């Protein structure tokens, strides 16, 4: 358990696992979508998502906002 100012935080491990799970799912989604669109930088998008979290997700969504769903 982690102590923060004397307060026990038993929920910190499940919360951390949930956040990283969502991050891995977002990276997998971006990789699959970029690959379906024929983007040769699909791996770069996925790794950037794992490293920088939300910024690449927002950038990817912004850059592909007009393209619609991948075929």
C-alpha cells in the first residue's frame, strides 16, 4: 500500500492497472486504424501513444477527423 500524508491508498494499484489498460487499448486501436488506412507510420503512432499518452491520441483524431472510419 502507498502512504500519502498518512492516508492509505489501497485503490492505487487497480487504478494504475486500469489507466495503463486504457492506454494500451488506445495504442492498439490507433495502430490498427492507421494500418487499415495504409499509413506507413502506424507503429510510430502506437509507440507515441504508449510514451506520450493522450497527446498522440488527440493529434491522430484531429488529423483524421474528415476521413471517416477506416475501411
